[in-house]
């Protein structure tokens, strides 16, 4: 307050505004309203930040869960395909008919032929 009063004293153009600021700063009721508004703003910001963090955490947990689920699914599919190709290769080595290999392994005739050619 003393700094403001000194500034007002030195600058005549600021005097009316400065005097009003000094008056307001000494009014306990107005200061209480300011403090209450400031408190409400801080509470509101905290609530928003908490809601955002909760949403982010829930989204991350859901994303991780779905990612693991999708990873397991892809792993099973890749493992199944790899196993079918290995079985097909063993059947080819035992000179089993390509159509029979296709039927037993679930691989297409073209896939069996590719294995046979490699």
C-alpha cells in the first residue's frame, strides 16, 4: 500500500485511480469478496485438473487393457499360422497330397505350394 501511495503522490495523472485502489484495498468486505472469488477459482481449477487426470488415467488403463488383448489375439493368430505352415512342411516332406494338406492345415492351396517351393 505504501508503494502505491508513493506512486500516486509522484504522478498526478494516476492520483484518482490510485486513491480508489487504496480505498478498495482497505475495504475488508471487498477484499473478502476478492479472496472468495480467488478461492472459488482455485477450487474450480483443481476440480478441472482432477477430472482431466481421472479421464486420462481411465483412458490409459482402457488403452493398455485393449492393447494387451489385441496383442494376445495377434500372437495367437501368428502362432497358429506358423504352426500350420510347419505341419504343412512336414506333410510335404512325407509326400502327402497338396489338397489334403490344405484341408488339414486350413492353409490355401497357394500357400501350401509356396511352402513347397521354398
